[in-house]
């Protein structure tokens, strides 16, 4: 199993003492072809390459075998699904003070500086946890509170799990239930029924955790991750497509911001 390792190098470089460089092991260089500033040859070490990253340079690559150094006007974004780069070393510049000491949410992260990824936020004093920040969707940054991309994570869970959050911020997860997004309805799980359906529990019937009324028009935390006869218990959104009732969603993501 491959593990992503983030290495932060603090290099003292005259004239660049306010900068450090973070090495990225997985990314897609194809996205950065048009952002090359300058190319240098016969550079003996990546530290010497870093010295060339000045002015509007925010990233550089260094190939030890060819001794080629390239500087870039755009940061590399980490891509955990990309193959690990074996021959090229990639670095991005991180200026001191760019990262807020204790950001309260993703909205305090500069999307022109930081890529989408997992960051630690502190919404209130003494309360810190990791969240996935979406820097690419229009009008962001956005704090992602729910993401479902396959059926690997169980979403038919008790109240305490939804309250604390569960899953992997880089995969399927639920952040917490602090955002009341469903027209004033309280959040319900199979062991805590807060809906207005008198004769049954919507969470139990539809096997999910949601702001059920009696019961729902959307069920994005439904337990069943397949299309079929049990659609009411899957990731559905009624008439998301005008001519289709209860279409099944293959991927969902919920975003919030202040």
C-alpha cells in the first residue's frame, strides 16, 4: 500500500529567508506545462534551484539525473491518485504568514495560494479538527461537510457518529451536524427521531441520517449505494432530473461557507 508523505524543507537561502519549500510527491505535471517561467541547466542541487525561484516564482522542479531546474508561476496541487514521481523533485513555496495560525474554517484559506486538500481548522477556542477544503469550486473556498464517492463507508449510523463525524477526509466522510441546512428541521438518526412523522421513524425507514421531515425529497446519506428497487434507501434526490423520480446519485458532496 502506498502512503503519501509530505516533507517540509526549511531552507535558509539569502534573500529568501521568509520562504520555505514544501515537497510534493504526487501531482500531475501536465496541468503546469503552460506555467513554466524559466528553465536552467547544469544545476547541481535542488537548493541551488530554489535560489532561482524568485519574484513571481511559486514552485520549481528539479531532476537530479539531468540537472535541469524549472521554475513555475503556479503552485502544484497534490493529487493522491497520481503516480509517485520517481525522477522529478517538486517543491512549492510557502511564505511565512500565508497560513492563518488558527483558521476557523476554509474561508480563511487563500485559494490563490493553497490547493484543495485537508487542513486543520479551529472553529472555537480549544476545538480543532481536520476538514477538506474545496478551493476550486466557484465562489469558494468551501468547507466540505459530506462526501460520498463509492460505497466503502457505512452511513447508516447512530446519532453519536454523526455528531462526532466519521470517515476519511480524503474519501467518504461526514464532518458533523452543526449546520442546520434543511428548513429548520432537526437532524435525525435511527436512534434519535426528530422528524414530524407520527407513525414511524424516517431515519429507520430510509436507513440514513438526515434532516428528515416526513420524510424527504433528498436522502444523500442513505445506506444503499446501488441503484435498484431499494432506491428510497440510496443516495437519491427527487426529480434532480426533471423527468426522473428518485434518481440515484453516484457521487455527492455538501459544501458550506460563512
